[in-house]
C-alpha cells in the first residue's frame, strides 16, 4: 500500500501517542484501518489506554442517519459497551460536546474521512470538539487521512462573516485542498483556542496524489457519498441543496446527476455543454427519486461525466448548473426557503455559497464569468494562510 493513514501509523506504534490515557473517540464508519478494523474496537482492545466514550457526527457513529437528520444519544455502544454521545442533534448547541461528557477523559481522538469540500460537516464537528477540549484541558489527537480530491487544486470563494454556518464555519474556499489534520492546524491557529493538538500524519502521502494513487479503499463517508467520483463533483453540486432542484438524492448516483419534473433533459444538457466547461460533459437523463425532493416523481435533468479530473472545476460547474436550472426552469425554479443547518433567516443557497452575490447575480441574469468574478483574488489571499498549515510536500 502506498499510503498509511494516521490510524494505520498509530496501530503500528501501539497507540503510543495515547499511552496511559482515558480517551473519547469521534468516529463513524470510515474510522477503519487497512484491515477494516474499526478504531473503537481497536481502542477497546488496546492495553495501552482506556476507551471512555464514543462521539458521533452527522449521520451517527454507525452512519445510518440521513443528512440534517438529528441523531440521538445511545446509552451504550453494543460493540464496546461505552457511552455514545451525539454531536449532531436538533439545535446548534447540540453540535458541541457538553463539558460533563468530557469528565474523566484525558484526550479526544478524531478519525473520520473527509471529502475535501467546505460544506461537509465533519471538519466542523472536529473544530467544535477541539474548542471544547481546549476549555477542558484535554489533549486532542487527529488521525489524518488523505483528501479524496488531492492536495493541489483549490477553487471557490471565501465564506463571509454573515454567512458562517455549519456548512461553512471558517474562511476556507469550497474546495480547499487540505486534509483534516491540516485543517485542524489551521482552525487552531485562526481562532487561538490553545488546544493541545497533535496530528498523526499519513505516511507516504504527497500533495499530487489522487485517491487511486494512495492505494487505499474508499469507505462511503455518508449515505449520499458512495464514491470518490461523488466527492469530486460535490464542491459544486452540493449547492443544489439550496434550491428545489433534486441533487440526485434517492438515486444511485447522488450529486453526479440532477433534475426536476419541470426541466427538459435535452435542453439542460445542450445548454451546459454549450458553456464548454473544462473537464466535463453533460448527458440528458431521467430518474425517479425514492426519497427526498420529488420522491416518486419522474425528473429530467443531466448527468455529469468528468472527462478530465485535473482540468475539471467543480465549483464553476456547480454554479453553471444552478444558473441553467434557474434560466430554463422559469417560475418553477425556487430557492430553498426553510431552515437549513440551524439557520432560519438566511437562504440556504447563500449559506452554501458563502455570500448572497452568486444568488443575486443569477437572478439578475449575470454571465457565468461575472458570477465567479473575484474568486481568484480571494484564493490569492487564502493561499499563504493555507500554506502555513500544510503537512505534505
């Protein structure tokens, strides 16, 4: 295997970083080593430490809950016998571990696979847990994992202060090109938490590697993130959650396809192909979601076929898709109006975009080039900040 994850490194070292400590572990189904042994079981079986509790992010410790579905606490984990606490309930306050849950612990360990997009909530679960650990005086250990999108390409805009939410708590772009360990370093520095942070880096990882290069198996990170191909389009296509267009949930290829009952597949695909977006082609498609938007209704739209992953720009593509659906959908197209990630007074699309300028530009008929104007300048300011936290050459 070309790359060892932080967990594999820890296993090889006999969990020496945690020797003698009572630990709580923030985990989900991706928290497995090269032999698919779960971190919770490995910690429980280790003679070097004591496992005190498990903490679950969005979708839960075992990954069975759908997106934005509150996850309740479980009295005891059936496999390890330790208490299980939810870090994704029905309020914003539920996203952080309560101080009493940390009583008796010496350290928190975070080992969850990220997908390289700022909307994905696991990194904010990590950040809020780091903050809580800092207040409690606990050690915080991040077992690093590769970014499925690689570590070189950065794309998008920076979240403005007004639009901070659980899909964008920090000033990072849509596609940040960082690992969870690197983000932990960045968050800890930016907010000055003085968290006692230790990152266990991957071995053998370089920034130029894509997922296939790592030799690792991809474990689906959530119910609607089944493959690395899904992750590649996600930095742009997740913005569909801020509209009444189906982003493919309830189908076997979420985020790789989109549609609505009121769209014409041929017109959508022709429109997007005429934009000549780099590294992608669009195929007319029809599907019937089994849940979520338009459950049981026939939808038409398009399927994204990425032809050149290195040239592909997911954020630009996602904005082009939303613009096409808005322009071709007419009055049938709508922005999502209900509460989104615990925020009621700001449109969901603006939270995802990190600004209201993209939505307003689409409504005013701005060109695609105009919609992303200024993004490069924001990235130029972000790059030095990012560089200070990077771990891999």
